[in-house]
C-alpha cells in the first residue's frame, strides 16, 4: 500500500505541475494580448482575452491546491476543496470555449459593429496589415493612410472585409480548438481529485482495520469465533480451511471427553468392588 501511495503522490505532483504550466501560459497570453504585445492581438476581442486570463488564474490556483494535496494526503479538506475548484474551472472553461466558438461562427456580424466602434489605432493597424481601406468599402469608416484615400476611391485599396474576417475567424478557431482540447487536462485534474479522495479514504480504512485486528489473510473481515485459548479470533474466509483446534466442539475433543468419562466410571466401579471384597472387621469381646 505504501508503494501505491508514493506512486499516487508522484502522479498528482507531476500532473498538477503540468497543469500549472498550462495555466501560466494562458495568463501570459491573456495579459500580453490585452496589452497588444502579441502580434495582431489588437484584432482579437478584448473580452475573450480577459476570460482567458481569468481561466489561467483559476487553473494555476487549482494546481497549487493539488500540489498541496499531494504533500498533505491526510488533509481531507484540501481534497474536497480541490475537487470543487476543479469542477468550477471545468465548467468555466467549457463556457469560454463555447463563447469563442460562437464568436468565430458569427465573425462577420459582430466584426462590422466592432469596426464602426473601434479606435483609430485599431483601424489603422488593420488597414496597414491587410493593405485595405475601410471595412465594407473604402468609405466605411476609413483611416487615411498611404494605401487608403477616401476621397480617391479609384486609387484606394480594396475593403478590409474579406481578409480581416478570414484572419479573425481563423485565430478564433485555433483558440476554441485549444480550449476544447485542454478539457482533457481538466478531466485529468478531476481524476487527480478522485485519486486523492480514494487514497485518503482507503488509508483511513486500513488504519481502522489494523486497530481492530479483524482483517483476515485475504484482507476481508471475519466473524468472531471462539478458540481453544478462550479468546475470540477472526473467522477465516470461505475459501480457507478452518483449523480443528479453533472449533468449539472438535471431534478430538469430544473423543477425549468421552474417554475421560469412561475412566472416571471405571475408577468408581473398581473402588466399589474393592470395598465389597474387604472382609468386615471382627469384633472380639474382651472379658
């Protein structure tokens, strides 16, 4: 059992370390993307980057609890908290993945409104990146650049609708695929939580069995049976033979008891016959 507990602890520590690395990567992506330090991150919706950042924090927090549970397997409160946090993180990750999938499926509709409400920096970056002008046409909220002349439609670049829609949709597709694939990590964390709880309860059960002394050779509890010494012992499992000396009425004991009874009867009869053969004492009258 000790070897299994050590392997279980190593498994929990390794998986939660990988879990923490994944959470840290999500935090880095969310923070750097929100600060526009990643190329083309300005074109990704800010709310999605914030949700990914929150998800990374939750995953790191869950990993820390799991690592503590690996070092302190006897703390049941840590295991319960770990299980609850894993379930909450799993649900939140599913919600984020579904939102990103919905954004990718309806990119054209929300991107048109986002372009109209976007800042000058956003439009300028998009027009420079895709060499375009305006969104639906050159006069659709353009920003004057070297390739975009709103007053000269003939010499202006084409609209940004098609290249920008394809780019944003492609990046969102990669994001929701990663989020859905990362659900396997959440399921692995949930397996860790179940492993920690099972190890905790099995360890408690083994301690109770060792204290009670009612565990048989096959690991199952037996019933109390009297022994020849008068002390109760555990009955063996059905597939094991029962020693005759542990039975209350063994055949050998019955035979010895009957033999002792016969000896006592013979002794009593022999003693009575000896008394009958002894002549009565003679009485002589003395004058």
